[in-house]
C-alpha cells in the first residue's frame, strides 16, 4: 500500500545521485591532498609503543617532550579503557624510525620524571619493517580486488537470464563507490588506514552486495510477471517494491554502528573508532548506491547495448 502511494522514478534520480557522489569526492580529494593519508604501521612500517599511566596528561606538552627526548617526529594518542586506571599513552613512529628496548625504557623514565604521579610503565611495543608492511598492503588490496571480481562472477552466473555480466559490472561499480566513500571518510576524520579499514571494506562489500542482489532478484521475478515491460519499468517497479526494506535494514544497522561510535568517543577506544566511523558512512553509501546507482546504471547499459544491436 505504501509503495503505491510513494513511488520514485529511480532512473531519473541517477544523474542527481552521480552529482552528489562527484561533489563528495571532489571535497574529499581536496581535503586528502591538504591533510594527507595516515597509514598504520602495518601498511607503512614503523614502531608503536604503549605506556600505561594514571591521572591526566597535557598531550601537546607530552608530545613535544617525547620528540625532544628521542629526536624524532612522533604521533601521540590516548587509549582509555573502561576504567580510569587503564589509560594508555600510544606513541607511533612511522617509517624506518624505531626505538631500541633501552631507549623505550629511558623514555619511560623521562616521562616519569616529568609526571612523577603518573606511574608510567612500558605496556606494549610493536615494530614492523617497511618492506613487510608494503607487502601486507599489496596483499590487502589484492584481497579487495579479488572480492570484486568474485562479485562480478557470482552476479553474472546467478542472474544470467537478465544479462548477468552487465548486472555484475554495474553492481561492482556501485561497490566501488562505497569503498571510496569509506576511504575518504577516514581521511576526512583523520583516521588511520589500518587492518580495521580492510575489515570495513570487506564488510561493506558483503552488505552492499546483499542489497544489490535483492534488487536484481526482484527484477528477475518481475520480468516473468511483466513480459512486455521495458527494462526501465522493470527496474522502477522492483526498486519501489524493495526500497522500504532496504532503507529500514540500513537505518537499523546504522544506529547499531553509531552506538559503537559513541562508545569509542566516550572511552577513547581508537581501534573501535577507526572501524565504526567509516563503516557508518559506508552503510549509508551502500543503501544509496544500491537504490540510485547500481540498477539505474544497469538500465543505461541495457539501453545502450540495445541501441547498438539495433544499429548493427
């Protein structure tokens, strides 16, 4: 009943949707050029040292003290646990810079001297060779590319009766947009590209693919029910029949992810923050691209191939 009263011409919404994505990407590219991309040591190499402490710190003063002590540029952040006694000072040196065990212990003594009541102790230390980090980054990208290829193959086989290969390629195009939205979200919010980001990408690929498959499945059903309908009409009817389901599912998942964002902000859980924020934006993009990009783009593809065949 709701679908009959509130029908959307999704094919006409394709160009505005592309303009929205283009505007977002233009702003994001400018911000990326200005602020750069922050790579985790797992992708760029370097050392991450964690000290446990109690009380409060002035992080600007602390970062300057550390850089003056070790004579290297560092990135200082805080990780707060669920209790006040579990605060962590995280020091990251990106690239070839590293600190020996003795230097790390000496740094702890310097920090203790500056903050005698903070009870600084070396909690954890992790170093990654730049060449190993580069190889890991390449493998991560290869995993994403392989996932995209499998998407095309899977959709091509499952929906071969309605032109599966073209459906797979247009589905991949929308997934491509979702991946870049998640990436640029990290750069806009100053989040590091780390292993969490790769988990986000693969999760978004699966989530967006599920939405797209629901749409194509409905198109395949409607094709047998509406044999005389054009491709554009099939897509509009199918999208209007699943739009409420897609939006409600996305909103529900989005609210759950936003709760993770709130918890990560309240308690300084940086690992959760780097996962939840790009995930939230990726979910919204996945819903938007499934409705306004993937299937309408498929209509354009089918109409174009039909015109070429007619001319031939």
